[in-house]
């Protein structure tokens, strides 16, 4: 069963290939998704890595969480489902609907 990992506090110069080379040392990697800033097109400093096996994911967490890479101490843990944000209704928050 595949396991998705969150990898945070990455250098803004990180590439998918760099990350794949590092994580693949701990088990087979299925997918890497470096999250990019929509405005600048540059990495936002975190990524999601899907490992093919739970064992590989655990090995990557143990080996890489807190490890200094490219001058930054990485955060590596199992990804959690995205939480709903308060007020994300996309309406006109705070605007009165009174008729004039």
C-alpha cells in the first residue's frame, strides 16, 4: 500500500529530481509533487512524496525528519488530509446585502 509523505522546510531551489534522489534511498518512490507558487512559479518550500510501500515511508521519515539538507532542517511526516478553512465560502464576507 502506498503512503503519502509531507516534506516541508525545503530550499526554494529544490527540484523534483533532487528530492527523488534523496528519498529513493529509503524505498521506491511512486510520485513527487513539489508545490509551486502560482504567482512566481517558484517552489513554496514543501512537497508531497508518495512512497510505494509503508516500510519505505517509515524509513524515509526516520532518516530524513530533522535532517539538514541545503541549509534547512527538513520536516518529514505522513501527510494528513487537508483541513477545511473557516470562511472559504468565496462569498462577499462582511458585505451587507441591504437594498438601497
